[in-house]
């Protein structure tokens, strides 16, 4: 059955209605929204986990530092997103509250997978409940437990753990670069260089260090930190970040 016939018969109007060929069309539309979003990638390294994202500043009058694509969930967990960023903000704030509640209740840091499962469960509920719509956002969640972890959740509520992954615009092209250049013993400095180079290739003349956000959590101290603009610029020029 062709997509237009689906629309004429109304299968794309209700989140709880399967089409005759077993599809939830509203969920598929939400996944298309993610593919149109700004690029975000994560890389697990031997000494931590890093995120590199494109802030896609559409107005030259916007203060670039006011746009944050990477959020701290807890000292040892961070998140970034592609798609409808207001949806991402709601999910991120929920995760921040859950992490703090766990710390107050148990006096320990929450594990990364618990945060991922909580977000994925809420996303899944929104694919089967009348009157709701799916979250139009995919999230990357990175953290350090005994070792670095990187998870991706999509609008269906499914999640997978990755060594390196990318969501949003340019996903196919950047994924090929990551597959070609990723190694299990990669350092955060090398991961930053590969990620920035991939974004530079996709953005072309539009590339600018001002529109790039990059952050990391190191395995050594399990603490969230942000790469400086100088470090991002150095990585884009093929130089290692400063120690």
C-alpha cells in the first residue's frame, strides 16, 4: 500500500492505529523529524566518552554560548539530542531529577543504564496511548560506571549501546567515517579530532568552531567537562587538544 493511500485512509492520524502492513505511521514521522535535526555524535574512548554536536545557529544575532546541545545529567552522565529540542529538554530534566533522587535516597551515583531505561520507557508509553504523540527526538546518553558507556534511544522507545554513533543530519555520511576510523583503543583526543573532521566534511563551508559543542566525561575522574573553542579549532585543523 502506498503512503498516500495510508494518509487517505487515516492510518497516519492516530498513534494507536496500525496500518494494514503493520506500521505505526506517527512513530515513523517522528523518526523522520530526528533525521532532519542537527547532528550529534558520541564516541566511547579508552579514557572516557565524548560528545560532539552541531548547534546549527540559524540566526547570526543568536549568542552562540546561549545554545547548549549537551546537557549534564549527573557528574558522570551527559546527554545530547537531535530532533525537537524542546522534547529533549523535558526528557533531560526528568533524567536530572531521577539522578538526584537516586543520590539523595541511596547516597550513590545512579548507573547510566537506569537513566536510559527510564527515558526509553516514557518514550514507549507515548507510542501506545491515545491523546499523546511520540517524542520527536532521539537522545544519546553517555556515562562512566565501571567503564564508559554510550546509548542511543529513538522515538519508539528502543535503545542500544554503541561504541560510536551519530544521529541527525548527515547521519549516513558520518556513520561511514566512524566505521572506518574508530578503534577500540582510541583516545579522547583522537575521538575529538575524528568527530570534528566528520562534521567539517558534512558542513563544508558552513563549518565554524562557534557552532560546535563538544564535551567529555573522563574515566579517571568521572566528571563532566566541556571542550574549549580553542581545543575544537585545534582538532578541526588536525592538531591534538591541549593537555
